[in-house]
C-alpha cells in the first residue's frame, strides 16, 4: 500500500506507544504533551492485539491503527473536499475508514488530474465511500455546505470536515468523534495545550496566530483556533441553523461557522492536534482568501444573530 510522506515523517517508533483505556484518558495524555500518533486507545480492544495493530500501522507509516474502526455509536460522515488530490485520496480514504466507523463523502471540484475518476473507483469498490462531482472550483465553503446537506438529508448524526492531504491526522478522527458526544462543534485545535503546527515557517505561524487572535477578540468566542479546518459538527444543530446565509470561503468560512455555532447556543470543544503542512500538492491558501477573512470578522458581529 502507498504511504504518505507526511505520515512517514510523523510516525513514532512502535516501542514508544502509550496505552489509554478510553478517549477521556487519551485526551488527558495529548493535552499533557504526548503526541497522539503514539497513543493507542483501547476503547474495548484487547491490549495485546491493539499494541500489535498499532505497531504494524506505525511500521507501515499509517499511525497507531486500531484492530477495527472505532465505533462511537453515532452515524458519521467525513466530508473530504478535493481539487487535484489524486496522489493523496486513496490513502486518506483508506485510513479514515480504518480509524473510525464512518462513511466518506468526497466532494470533487472537477479536478483536472483525475481525482474525481479515482474517487468513483473507490466508491465502486466500497459502499462506505460516496462522491459528489461539481463543475469547476466552487470553493471550500460551498463544498462543506453541500456535504452538510447530504448529512442532514441522509440521517447522519455527526459530520466532519477534513483535508485530503494528511495535514489532519486520521488517527485523531475518533478523538473528535468522542468529544462530539457532548458538544455541537469539536475543533481539532493547534492552539490549545498539546496542539501544534509542524512544517510552518515563522511568518506563517505568526500570521495564523494573529488571525486567530483577531477573530477571537472581535467576536468574543473564546475559541483558540477559529480558522482550523479539522472539525466535527452535530448534524441536529446544523439543521436548526440558517446555512443559506453562510457566504464565506476558506479560512473565513471556518471563522463564520464557528461564530454561528456559538451564536446558536452550541457547545464548542477544542481537542489538540498536530497539524502537519502538506508535502504533496499545492496549498489552496491565497491572498484573496486571507483578505476575505480580514474583512469578514467585523461584519459578522452585526450580521449573525443568535
């Protein structure tokens, strides 16, 4: 099986594994500074078998794989927007399905590199994989909104946002799902204790922290990572929200959705993750997206009502 360079670079040695009996214990470990790529969450697995599976996963560059996908008792859908992600897609879908009992919805914006055709082949081979084809680059925000609509229509209880490029570790998906059992929004956060960014230069780190401070201060949310794109939403809350009013894209979309959840009375939790910059393909970040986030924040204060 193919391995992502991101995974190979981040993988610890199998001898460094740390055992957590359940997800609250895993959360405490990660917040104390233990890398989640070292944490084996038993959650009903036999310890010896779990250690063996995790060690094999690490040796293959796939992180601490469980013996079976973790089942949190709710219907989950992971939405993965794609544009020219052919080199990443098969591996990320494989690992999402290995770590969490979930379905996957690939939303492809007419990728010229053949990502959409690959997604169709994955869906044909596995009923847990679905594909939504769109004509042209319509933006990250609308991709997620269409994914949310599918989740609401088809009876899912939790819906996730996740990048295709392994910047969001698939082994952290079950931690988000577990935290979402008592929250309407869970954010995989770079800026709470235990979280970090890997592979960013100083300029990008300062820009990201500054943007989050700006949005958090002006909107008064208390959320440390307003722009993070690794998320889990309670579909019941999304059904009650007027998502037709959401117009932002990129980082601005993440800011707006977090603020709308807070204004709607939703509970927000942040769980620490190690965000690793993509090493295959090109970043979708652009000056236009950054400007949109800058000007959106003050408008949200009067545009979004509780």
